[in-house]
């Protein structure tokens, strides 16, 4: 994962507020808390192959955006991540959108498999849904 020719790591991932929330088009409901959000983001990053960033950076005073393309199980996928921060610089809200729809559904089902038997499984589609 590179951006502008340099290795990219989302610094906000190490700076989550304890009450951070995560929502996404591929999710059912909202994940709450740094532990749950970190677990979901780390698992999602494991699914992304050939991740190519087109933009990462601040916008406004307390927000950050990432835009990238990747493959999920061979399917081309585009992703936009919006991160809102509090005045202390901690990430308080993440919103993640995957497209196209078939990639979004594939991502959600893949995450359901990764989290089977855990509290996070409830946020993702099962292979039956």
C-alpha cells in the first residue's frame, strides 16, 4: 500500500477515541468502541489486495478522507473512508463506503465469515442473506 510512492498506514487507526463509531454501506448497524472498530478495520485491510490510493488527507478542521481502489477476492472495488476527529485529534466516527454493489456484498459476506462466532459478525451479511 503506497500513496505518492510512499508506504501508507492510516495514522488515525492508532488514534481512536474510546467511544468511536464505525458505519458502512456493507454493514448492518453501527460498531461502537475502539476495540470493535479496530478489529473490523484490521480485518478489512486483510481482505484488500492491490490497494492503490488516489487520495489521503485532511479536509476541513477535524476530518480526514481516504480514497482507494483494491480487489476483494479478485473483484475490483473502490472505497472511500471518512474519518471525523474530536478537538483532541482522536478519531470519533468512521464512515466507509464500498462500490460497486457486487463488491460491497462480497465484502460484507467475507467479513461475516471472518467474524463468525464473534460479536462483530452481526454487522455483516451471512451467505444466506
